[in-house]
């Protein structure tokens, strides 16, 4: 949305990547800009219901080329009882906005339903991981 990306052009230019990044305001429940190489959803999917997630993912898929990739940056919960900061966030997301944190296997279901293939989950030095998916 316009209020979210208002400060982005100066930041992008300041980092020296203005010639490689295009910023567009919009509403991902309506459409997503077409033709990108990569679609990045950072801390987005966990905040919405399953139906809303499917709408966002479907709009991404509709905009993507066959070689495009989807990158979801979220806390990916470990299976079982292992401690993880995302488990507390999961409770908050369920209670307040109606979203949820997911395990790798729990990401497969909405991705499959939306027409994606989960390729891999890449852990990072932080609590978040990168879920990489491609159109099927």
C-alpha cells in the first residue's frame, strides 16, 4: 500500500540498487505486479487466515512467469517439542489477527493448493527462514 512504500525509494537509492528494484504500491488481495523474477513475502503469510493466504498466493502465482520464484520469509517452526521463539508468536498470531506460524510441512498445504511446489526451507542466522517455492 502507498503508505507502506513511501520511504522505500530513498532507501533503495541510498543502497545503490535503484536501477534493479521497482517499487509499486498496491493491494496483494487484488493483484500483484506481473513479470518479476522473484516475489518476496516477508512476514506476510503468518498474519492472515488460510483463505486470505490462498488469495495472496494465487495473486502471486497469476503474476509470475514459469521461471519466477516465491520467497516467503517467516519463522518456520520446528516439528515436535523443540523450543523456538515462533511458538509464542504462533499463539499471538492465532489470538489476535487470526494467522499462524507454520512448520515446513504446514507450508506445503497452502502452497500446493495455490499451485506452488515447495523447493526448500533455508535457515538463517536469525529466527526466520526462507521458504522457497516455484509455480508448478
